[in-house]
C-alpha cells in the first residue's frame, strides 16, 4: 500500500508497506529498522521472539519522546521487564502491528513530534 501525507520537507516518511517490507522515502527496507524524522537506524533486533533488553536500551538512546513498536503482521506485546527502562526514562511506547505503526508514524511526524518507529518483519 502506498501512503501519502503532508509533512515538513526534509524528514523521513514511510511511503508504503507490504508483506515483509516498508518503503522509507521511496526506498525499500526488509530488515529490522528504526525510522526517525532525521535519520534511519539499522536495528539489531531480528524478530519479536528474540527481543532483548539491549534492543530496548538502543531505543532508549534515540532521543525520541515516543517509540512506536511495529511487531510485524499482528500486534504482540513485549514483556514489561523489557520495556521498563523506556518507562523510567519517560519515553512513551505504543505497540501495534507494522501497518498501524507506519501510519501512526507519519501522523506524528506531520505534527513535528519526536517519534521513532521501530519496525520488525516477522
């Protein structure tokens, strides 16, 4: 599916998605990635079932106010022990399926929020 949005110029947007991939600024990505308004980070997380404390420590260091965790084709919630450090740091975490995370990211970017979309493809 292609996405269109009205966002400030010069920021990363998710321009499409499908089974096993997302398009960021028209470029296809098919491995775990974190999309921020000003940069794109490769994410070492390999899938939902293998998420670790280190994966969430990485997300904590990004400077985002809110992290959207796209858990693949369906919504799955990580164990609270993994997400506790984000909460302690005052970073919001929203967990949703990959497609919802892509749409929500674009909305929050358009509002000029400090958001990160952490996307898993499993």
